[in-house]
C-alpha cells in the first residue's frame, strides 16, 4: 500500500502550495469483513476533491461530508460506517479523519526513503468508538528511527487513544522490463498504473527516450555485458522482452546471481528446454529455486493476442505469483474473495 501513500503525499504537497487544507482518512479497524481492510487511506482537500479510496466508491461521499468539521476545528475524529446495510458487506469500518500538514523536512525524508527502497512504519492512535473526537492521529517512522507526526493536531504526550494500529509499508513492488519495443511500452503503462516502480532497460544504441514509456521511473540503455543488476529482492519481477533468444539468455545468466520473485520471458514454448539447457551450460550453479521463478512463455493463458492483451496476461500472472493464487475464475470460488 506504499504506492497509495505516495500518491496521497504528493497530492497533499501540491494542495498545500495552492493554499488548500488536507485531511488524511485511514481505515483503522474493522468489525466483521469488508472489501478493503485496515490500513487503506485517502486524502480529502478543502475543495472536496479526493485522492485514493477506502472502498469501492460507496463510502467516500459520506466521509467527505463528515470530514468538514475536521477542516473547521483542526481536530481529529473517529467515525464508523456500517456496511451491512449500505454495501452488502458484513462489517463495520472504523475510520480516522485527521488534519494533515506536511513539513519540508518530512517531504525530503519521505522521498529519500522511497528512492532507497526502505520499509516504513506508520503508527496510528485512535479510539474504537462510533464517534470520537480527540487527540488521535498518525506518526510515520523511518528506517533510521526518525519519526514525523502527520496530524496537525496530534500531541504524543497527552494521548487519549487507547488503540494503536501499526502498519509496515514495504518498498514499492519493482518491475524491470528488458526490451524497448511496442509491447514493452504497453507493459510499462499498465504496471505504472498499478503503482509499481518500473525500470526499463533498452539496447545501448536504442533511440527511445523516457517520454516513450508512460509512468517509467528509470530508463537505461545497456547491454547484457555492461548492465549490473542491484536491489533484486523478493518483491521484484523481471520480464525479458528483447525478441532475441541470445539477448534473453545472456541476461538470464547474469540473473542467476539473484533471486527475484518472478522472471517472465516472451517466446514460444518449444524453446524453453533449449533455454534451460544452455543456461546450465553457461551457469552450472543455477539452483532449482531460480528455475522455479522463470515463467516462459510469460503470461496467463487468457487467449491474449494484441500487445495490450499480452501485457494484461503478464501482469495477471505476476499478481498470481505474488499472491500465491492459481489464476482461476472467481465464479468457481466458494467462501471469501478477499482474505
């Protein structure tokens, strides 16, 4: 959920420059079940525009109405929303609404933490009550131990909040796309819309610029011999889209030194055995664990034909791997959809 917080912080900073007030909305507790869980957030500005969502779109209008007093008196409050009668869900949401003011020091520290792919922690103080007004709010703690109070009204020395909700925010999911053709552009766009941190590696002599890849964070021109992979963690996926067997094999050999969550490779099924055989020839220490993370041909079998459809199939497969699901239709599921 770090990408949601990133969008909220960026929008709040823009609003402050415009002279608009902001309130941060957080689902802090839940009785029963709901579409979205504690930890989801949205931002409301004093012009009643908002960023993010805490439901499928049903709860937001009610929250905007009930946030108006927070703009007026600059004091946080907890409200409840009973989804059993309005949403068809089986739960009651406990929602904290707090006035939000961002300092320059916080903005600098937050963006640095994102760039360094650090895990962040948010501690939220609240009272589990139908409606409560008081000294509640959120504190963001960085890896180095520094912390920033997000609520304009929170005073840690005189808390009247018997409940604490703590959330660990891991670094943004990272997608590395190796290739610069039309299908890579489509994959980049969809991944960026999901809030993923996207790096695209094109050929060293490729003429494409960062403007050609909507939402990309980093564009690098390189070859398998010159590029050095770093920060390849469990929350990293790599998709090889070179349209070149030789290039794919060279990059794959370099990747055997790392253990990403997913490696997808375009290409026909009949080249898979050849690829694995040659991989062992050039990297004899390749582990079974590494081979298990390779998906080729990349993508779920949804009958994709166009570059856009192929990108959707690959994104869906990455999500299925991340969530440890098999990609089956929900119509065959009994029980809860969102665990």
